[in-house]
C-alpha cells in the first residue's frame, strides 16, 4: 500500500501534468492550423477564386455586402490582411481569416461537447473535428465557408446551453444562439440559420430538459435577438439598394440545374473520417436512451442539414464543412465509450498509415532534391515540378524537425481514452506539416500563376495594357495580380493580346497584325495554355 507521502506526491504530479497536457493539445491545434496557411501565392481552385473576389473588392472599393452573399468573411479577411500587411503578402494575410474562423469553431465545439457529455469530452470533440479529412485542405485555403462553419458552431453551443439558462453557460448561450444566427446570415448561410432556429423550437417537443421555464425564456431571448438583429441588417441593406436575393443567398437554391440530393451523403464517407464511425458507435450505444440532449441535438441537426442540402443547386466540399460539427460532437461521445479492441485498431491504423505517408514523402523529397530514384525524379519533372535535382537544405532541416517531433510524440503519448483520436489527429498534422515543409515551394510553382505572371511582366512594358480572349475571369485577375500589368478584356487599343486555349481545343485564328511573343502554361499544366501576341 502506498504511503500518504507518495499519494500526495502523485496527486501533485497529476495536477502539474494537467496544465502541461492542455498546453500540448493547444500546441497541436496551432501546429495543425499554421502550416500551409501562409507562405504561398493563391492556388488554382477555391483558394484562387476567393482571393480574386477579395482583390476585386479591394481594387473597386465596393462594400462586400453589395456584391457578395458572404460579406462577413471578406470583412475579416480584409482586416487580417491589413493588420499583417507590414510582413505578409496580401494573400497570406487574408488567408489568416480562415484560420481564425477554424479556431472559433474548435472553441465552440469543445464548449458544446462539455455541456452535452461532460468536461472530459471537450478535447475529444476538438480533436475529432481536427482529425476529419475534409477539413484539412479546406481549412487552409481562402474559403468563405469557414465563416459559416464558425457561426454554425456558435449556434450549436447556444442550443446546447438553453437548459443551463440560469447559469453562466446559459447566458453566454443566449448570445451565441442569437449572435450566431446573425453571423450565419452575414456569412451567406440564411437557410442554415433558419434551420437552427427551427431546431431550437423543436427541441422542447423532443426533450424534457428544454421544457423548463428558464429554458423557454432563454429560447425566446435567443430567437428574439436573432430576429431583431437580422431585421436591422436587412433594413440597412434595403436602404443601400442591395437585393434580398443576394442577402439571403437565394441563388444557391434556385438555379436551373439538376439537383444531386445524395452528393453530401456520399461525400461524408471519406470527408468525415474518422468522425462518422465514432458517431455511429455513439448512436448505437445510446439507442435505448436516445432522448438526451447529447444524442438528439447533434443527430437531428445533422439530419436536417442533409435534408436541406439535398436542394443545394451547387453542392461542393466547402459547404460540407458544417456537416462535420454534429458528427464531431457525436464522435466525441463515441470515442469515450469505445471498446478496447476498436481503440487499438484506430491507434495502430493511424501509426501505420501516417508512417507510410511519411516514408512516401521522404522518397519523393529524395527524388526531387537528390534526383534519386531517377525514374521518380523524371516523373516529377514531367509533372511540372521545377528545380528537380536541386538540393534545398532548409526543406531538409524543416522536414527532419517535423519527423523528429512526430517520433517523440509517439514515444511519449500516454494511455488514455483520448489516445486513439489524439494519435490520428497528430498523424494528420504531422503528414500535412511534412508535406508543407518538403514541398510547399514546388507546389506553389505548380498550383499558382506566379510563373505565368512573371513571363508576362518580363515581356509587357508596365505602361501597356493586355487585351484578352477566352481567358477566364479567375485566371485573368490572378495574372493581373502576379504580373502587375493592366488587363482590358475587350479593349482593341491594347498593344498586347493574351489568348487561352484548353486541351484538345484548336487555337483561335488571330487576325493579321499580331506576332506571337510567347506561349506557355503553369508548370506541368496540360489543360490550359496561354499565347501572348504583340501588335506589329
């Protein structure tokens, strides 16, 4: 039997280790957020699309609410870009807005899990959310959907706190429900805000905890705050001549396109891994005692969102971020009751999967920087990777630091209910960090229009303008940003003409008086090519 002295020493050690564990978990969240958020130009795809919208807003001086259904994101992105303009390029500073919204979503998901399942589940929910595969890329790019993501997390926290109306969490929850609804409207998610408010009215029918007088008062205050603040905002938009179709983002629901009602449900198989198996286990385990807030609130929220998104005329991965929130909450509950065999299966699967990915990344680094294996190096060159065979000491040093940190983490992680998801999320963080450490610069050359912009800047004098033909808006604006040249799509007075052709598309007939000065594309891009012509 342990002596009293040893027992008191053990308790003191546990008290000291608890803050250290929390610091370690916070550092893991920071390590997940930062790599890939800064240090590269806008990439082709969603990152470039949102950057173009922001850049056009900044150039025109227009108010975001007058041209975008999601002004909240562009307000915050403009603010973060301005605050960091002394040491970060525009794209990097603006991209910090996504990191800020992801951090807010993590905070509110953790607080919601604490209310629904207990204090020990807060970190479980945050880690489960960070471990979702769909969040990794979408959370590190310029992405207006991250604003909806944070607002939805706020509203879920508000809904979970309604039974706590006489406590501090209840007071904060009333503000989170009403404020979150307004932020959701400003983020372009009017339909989602309406659904969460309807859910707030439905919960007293489903759950006894929501039928107390205090919970009803909190519900009335939260919904009332949302209605009054939203009405004030819509009144302001009406005075500015902004159409309600834009304010409510109605174009998203009423385009004349064929619906794909099963898109999001089919996507969740990989997008929400490993949250959905944990959530399924939680629902199965609680099937006989399902009428509790921890089961009903996230499950009904998820089903309602899936039903709503069946009518989305433009489905995509970005919008699916909100679906991860209820799954992460249920997954936190399932994680804490996971059986030992399943916990070990997830643990060892994580170690083997991310260990294999690390090996693959190091082999690709060897091919890229050292030229060995030679066949792989040749393949990288054909794919458009620049400077193959050129050794980069900083990439090697950063990659070694990330790899050593992962090995030290595995050696020191302790046995706990959190360990399976902790190892999974740390493995994803490690793999993403290693990818950015070893290949961020080559990927930047491959996925951005920096090189094409540099070619145009070298050939076109600064005072000249460039007329364009078949060049899409996103490409044209990104090239204007990188080249610093003025693009005038239909101005015949320009002395330069830029033409874009796609794969298997015959080049257009160029009228006489023009000479081709350059032809090229992004490194490794076989789908889009550019031809630059100069007037004779």
